[in-house]
């Protein structure tokens, strides 16, 4: 059985739903007393670390807030950057082309200050609001991502009352065709579903890489939302909102985006440059490349040409073989 990877939000190609596995191919596990105690301790640790991190100061925050308010922005998407300037450049370029009606801002969680400076310069050159977060020392990428989202939510979003629609988009989730907020369902919470994998329990959260909230419809105060990881319920970034919010929502208050796994076939100039890589299409409008910060397979020259291949195409994401051919000579 090929299970989904930590960066996947869809079932492996060819997966058939069966007993003992989640809808995206994760093997179900039992919630034992030992497991519950172990992760309750980790949950306490995560909450303490969150409280400490939220209190950290960013000298950019006030200017960032004033800039958003000056433009009269009421709807915004935030992306969390992390040490990869070229992905931010690619996202911004595609966003300006395909999502011109919705503001995008970059929240920089980079640990490498040189990379952070490059990202800042890219944002300035393209007139994109930029904020460098306080240094984040979390040892796991999901915990680090959680702290970044929580900091931006509590110290930015909660301080701009005029913002009524807020979304988060992964830095490797690229718009490949025109999309606007008017395309989303008229609900409070919308995004890609990240299901848990506890035996006998249907837990879920919205994937932190594509989630949108209409705060005018929120059943709770925005400050109560918590994007911390929730290993107790087998949920990663944003999973604490299952306990605080999601499990209490009525069906009419949320909706899941359609996500489909695809294969990208790379045919390079020789056999050594050829590969098949699994990615995901969200609502036939976003290409989720997956794991750009830690997967050596992806290279910027490949990504640029992949996006160019999809440009302007109608994506038949229900096709049987899920295979998209991208033939080019890879630069050495």
C-alpha cells in the first residue's frame, strides 16, 4: 500500500477506499491511553511555546498593518515563506496574473537571513506587502509553520477589523488559471480537507496551504482560533481548530475544495533527467507542487516550465490516467 506523504492532501493514484485506511491512504491507528497521555504532554508543550512566540516583537508589524489599512484591503491571502526566494517569485508572478482581484502578502518565516533579504527584495520589486517574523526555533516544519500562522493571525489579522475574508496559501501552491474569491462557496470555512487517521474517529482540519475564512460568518471570535498542530487527533498545522471550532460547525458553514493527485512526466535530454513526480490540482486552478523546501527533485528551471505548460489550459482533472506530460530539455 502506497500511503500519502506528509505534504499530500489527496489519496495516492490508484488508491481504493478500504477498511483500515483514511480517505487519503493513511493507515488508521488506535487512540490508546498511552498515546493520549504522550500527546497531551506534547500539546501542553506546544501551547506554552505558542504563547512565548506570540509575545515576540517584529519591528515590521506596525508598518505592515498601516500598509494594509492604507489600501483599504478587506480580503487578503497570506503565504508563509521559508528560505526559498524563487518559489515566492514564482507564486507572486502567477498570483498577479491569475488572481489579480485578491491581495497577496508574504509572511517570512525564513531561518536564513540572506534568503529572507532576497525574499524581501522580491516583494518590494513587485509591490507585495512583506513582513519578517521573529526568529522561529521550532524543530519540526509543522510546528514552525503553526507558529508562523498563529503569529500572523494574532498580531496582524486580529488587529485589522476591516479584514473580513482571510486566506492562507502555501508558497508552493501556484495559481495556474484565473481564480477569485467569488469562485468559492459562500460559507465561513473553505479549503482543502486534511483528514485525521484515528480508528473510529472522523477528525479533520483545513489544510494550512489552502484555507479561507469569511470572518463575517465566524461563529467564534477570531482571536480564539488556533492553528497549532494537534497530534492527539492526528492533525498537523491548524489541527487545534478541530477541537476549538471545526467539530462544532454545521454542514452549511464549511465546504471542502476538490483536490486531485496527478503525475507530472518529465522527459529530459537524457534518461538521467527524466522523472515522474506526483503533485496535486486544487479546484482545477492551483497546482500544489509539494515539499519544495525539502525535496531535491524540484528545481526552479523545471517549475518555471511546468507552469508555462499549464498556462491557459483547461485541466481535465477527472481523466483516468492522471498523467500530464511535460517534455523539455533540462538545463544542466
